[in-house]
């Protein structure tokens, strides 16, 4: 597998050892760029090697004091993206999962929760984030089910954003039980609280425009409600026995 035209830059892969081992095995069937000398090289950075609360790549050194092999690619990745730091943080799910903390040299930051129940370490690692992207799998009235499946509710995700003192919180990863628009349960915006918006297919919004999206949410939800009504009417007609 090769990019056309070939890329002049490496592809950096941040993943745990299990994922990387799987890709190495698959590379024996189809070239993925994991072999040395590849025209489209993939550079692996272990997720646990850039783990918060390490503050810089230089902290990732071996016991003998020498710098670890991943230090240079991690620094190269940050430099190519203009990042001050890029770190993983442990979250809690049924399988090994990590959140991601991205801090740019222009003083904005993004925190991504991954699949998780609410965890305080994510709050600590992402303090004062510009944007928190947090999963909100379940509605607030299904908190017990969310905990059993190791996910978060809408209200729990919003609460993490408040504790983090994030500028904005973007909710995502809604359960398939909400086929159109999940129950948002969005409260009115209070000064000092994070702006909350929902991610959905084909949405494209700038962080600075999130307040506008929040203001449009009642209209967006109404449009989906109207679609639901149409679907119900169609279903009712289809169920009429005309024989």
C-alpha cells in the first residue's frame, strides 16, 4: 500500500503495544510502511511513553540516563504540528484506552476523552483547555447503564468540561439508540461556563463559533423532531392492512 503521490513526510502512529503488534503482523500480508526503508514510513510512538504527567519528551529517559528511542520522533511530531506538547492520559473503559492532550505553541489546547467513564485525571491533565471533545454515549436517565458499559452520559461529559474549566465542550460518540439527534439536555449558557455543542454528521464548526451553534441547537433539534414525525407517519401508513 503506497500513497500516490508519495508523501515526503512520515506518518506518526501513537498507539499501545497491542495495536502496534497487530499492525506489524498485518504488515506481513500487506505493506503498511512499518519496515525500515519504506517509501511511506510509519513512525510508532508508544502511548505509554508520552504519558501525562510527563511534561516534556526529555523526561522519557532510560534508567541509565540515556534518552529513549521514541524521544526524537515525539519531538519531531510536535515540531511538525507546532505543538508545545502532546500527551496521552489513562481513561477507564472495558479495554485499554487513552485520552489525548494537545497543546499548541499559540496557547490553545484540545483534550480528547476517548471511550471512558468520567475520570478526574482527565480533568487534571486538561485544565483550562480551549476545547474538550468528550464522549456522551448515554442520556442522563441512563447513568447506570452508562457505568455498566464504561461510558459517560451527556451530563457527566458537560460536568467534566466545567471542572476542567474548558472554553468549549463538544459532545460526541452518541449511542445508536439515538438514531437522529441524541437527547441533548443542554442548559442555557451561564457566563463562565463552557460553551456546549453537539457533534453530528457533516457538522463543521470553528471553536470560536461554538456559541453560535449552541444558540442554534433548539432549531437543529426541531428539524430532527420534524423528520421523526414524518418517519412515524410513513410507518403508520405502511402498517395499514388494505387487503
